[in-house]
């Protein structure tokens, strides 16, 4: 060959190798299909309509949760570009879920209990668990044409999988982990006829994504350190199951599902063939050990705490959560984020003003831009620029987004506020403030107690004066209360941080006189909206910004119940759910203390008398800007 022709022939593979070294995308050989990259982003050049669809049953080696003598298996539905049958190798966007088959009707536990915490006879409502969205069309419609395969993994015990659901422990984590192992040639896979199947089309790189339970599984699998899981996008996800069904030693419900617990959820997703016969004993074991009496942290909960293994996380993490999510509460994202931050895990965070939801409908174009850049960077090695953008996107009010260097916002400082006589809350301690008392009850909701004006026999409330400037809090508020309890059985103290203003309703929407607002968590027409109120001159609109719960018997540690001496003063300190919230100029900031929280805690017989010493109590807020008083 002529030297000049030889150089020209060599230029093509050299160029391909150069591109590969920059982007991490393997070069295609002559005639092999390849992805297209323009403006540092994969382009939609593959047909979704012509995609290859296959189902593989992956063996979960070492896991036999139904004790049938055979390794459990999970079903994996795959959608990939047809060009993967012609030599194209692509990464995988994976969503694992127990919800791909319709759930069962399951009775929740009674939440009205006697003085010892034992359930009282009562009719129980059927669970209507919020299923995280299955494929809603945008992962496959958006990402497959850009050179990604999509994989849906059924959880153990659900749909076509074998094994048993156990609500978040190791054996459920093992299912999607095995699917990642199969994509990397480390696990066995079979077709419906039992023939071995290999993922010859896979690069081995996987990104997991999902909402709720589907977002929790990415956290769980990342905590195993499995090779090949390059990134996760946990949306409204759990990081510790104890904090989903318990709080500071007390039994607690996820918002909207009073009486649900680990066993109820496991029964709900037990949709495999012969599920009750195969898994009844397993779920009965959960019922026997989850402990709805004391609410103490135990080995059962420790096995479902992914924070224990955060040191194993090798994947990058894109956290997404709603600041008004009372199902998977905000502590779940915050404690995971704090732990990842300490280990300098590559990460990004989106916090929005929505509830328990996918952010796709909130900010569609920007969400897809960032998610696309994230997957391109971590699964194809393309320098999309996403890692040079600010780490945190926060929606501070409806549709009002800002980017920040990190979260909580830089410059946040803890500011104490002190309750005092005259129901006041201020920057200076009130050492001479007299003690105040209230009596627990079990029929009024937190919203009713907050909405009530003036003194109330069933709660204590303190408020600031009108704020002279906007005040933003970012992080985890805490409260310390010096109090005694007597003459009753309820072990709960509940703290509510409240925004009292003339232009807010519970979900933060602006109102004018005569408009209706939702008395509860939702908006008119929502299932979460229990009662409508009309704004009038005598009504004080409010929003419960965040709340926190403590079982006073666990005042020292969540895993140990310690009885109290009736009438003796103790100092109780506990956390609120983390938040990022703007109190507007002219509004009043309020602290409300109650005992039973009707929609969240167990409901003991009424009558506990709580006496508080305001002079020895304090609210501590993570403040980022503005004068507080």
C-alpha cells in the first residue's frame, strides 16, 4: 500500500480511538452501528418502534427466600435498539419494582390502642397503597432512541418472580443486583423455555431510577457496591425503613396510610403464583418481629437501613425529593444526602415543592436536559457538562427554582427561638415564663389544632410577631422541650413548625377572601383533602411547614424504651423533618406542641397531661437569609 493511503486508512481508527478516549464510548468496527454524539450529547437515531423486546429470568444465586430448595429468580423485561443485534453495545437504564402486577387488598393495622399499646377492636380500611409509577413512557421513548436499553426488574415475590417480598431487606436487594450481575456476565439468565441467555449487547454499565419503592431499590442496591452500577436516581426514596414506619422510638404511619407497616406492604406486593402458600410463614415472621407496641429500633430495622453500608456506594447519586412528601418523608433523602456528602460521593440533588411524585411534570424540559446529561456522563462517559453545574436545584415556591452550590444552602446558621409567656416566640430566652399545660386527645387532627385560635386545652402554641423580612430555612430544625407527663398513656410528643400568614393555605397557594382551601394535606379534589374551609375575616390561613415526633420513652436512644416517672420533668430533644422553606415578610412563625398526631401516630386513650416549661425549651432553625425578628 502507498504510504499516503496507509496514513489515510490509519486516520479513521485513530480518530475513533481518540473519540473513545474522550467520551468513554467504545469505537465501532466497520459496518457496526454506533451511537451519534453532537454537542456533547447522545442523539435520537434509533427507532423505538423497531426495538427488540425480550424477557429474561435471572437467577438470584445464594437467595432462596421461599425455602423451596432452588435459587430465587426475577423476571427482567428488556427493550433495546434493534442495532444491538448487529453488534451495537449499549448501557442500561433499569427500574426495579414490586408493583408491575396489581397489588392485593390488605387490611391495615388498627391504630387505636389501649394504655399498653395493644390494638383495640376496630374495623380497618383496605390499603390503597400508592404504587410508584411503572414505565410511564418517557424512559423508553426518550432514552432508547439515544442508545440506551431499558430494563424492568420484578421484585422477588411479585408477578413472575419467585421468592418472597420482605419489604426492603437483603433478599429484595438481591434481585436487581443479580440483574446487574447478569448484564455483566456474572449471573445466569434464561428464557421462558429455560435456555441460557447472555447479555452480549450490554456494555455492563447500569443506571437505576425510580419513584418511591422503585426509587428505594436503587439506594439499596448501591449500598451493596455491586460492580457495573454506575449511577442511581432515587426519587422519593427510602434510605432507612425504620424512618418510614417509625420515628424516634414511636410507631408512625406514612402519610395517607395510617396503620400500614412492613408486613402490610409485603402482603400487598405478594403477587407471585401460590404466594400465600410459599411466603405466608415469611410474612408472619415480619408481623411477629416488627413490634407495633414499643416502636423500638431492632435488628429487623437494622437490616433495612442502607445508611449502614453507605461506605460501599460506588455509584454516583442524583437525589430527587418533594419537600411536601409526607409518605416518604424528607428525612429519608436528607440523611442519605448527608452520609453521601461525608464520603464525597459524586452527587446532585433536586428538591421540589411537590408531594410524593415524579418530577417529570413539574419542569419537564429542564428535568430531561439534566437527566439526559447525567446518564450520558455516567453511562457513556460523555463530558456533558452536568458535573460542572451547581449541585442543588431547589424550588422555593411554586415554579420558582434556583440553583445552589450545595444543600443545605451554604451559609446556613442555627438560630434558636425561645417560647415564652403570652404565647410568644422570640430570640431571647424568657427565664420567668410560667409552666403551661395541655391534655392529649385522639380525635382532633394536627390541622384542626393548628387552625384553632387563642388558648386551646389540647395543645400549646407560640408565635413570633410579624417577620420584618423574608426568612429562609434550609436543613433540619430541632426542638428541645422541658416537660412532664402524667395521668395518661400516650408516650408521644409532636412538634409542628407553622407558617401563619394572610396569603397561605396548607399547601402554600395564594388566596383571597372567600376562596376555599383544603383542610388537610392536599388541594380541593385530592384524596388528601378531607375538608374544605372558606377564607374569611375570622380565619387565619396557615401551613404546617414540617413536623417531628418523639416517643418520650426513647428520649435517650431509639432502640431502648425507658419508663418515665409520672409528673417528673425531663428534657426531650428531637428533630423535625428536614425542609427548605421561605417564611414571607409579614407572616408569623409558629411552634405548636401536641401529643397524639391523629394522621400519623398510634392513638392511645385520651387524658395524658403534658406540662411544659417554656423557659427551658427552645426551637432551633437552620436559617439562610433575612432578619428573623
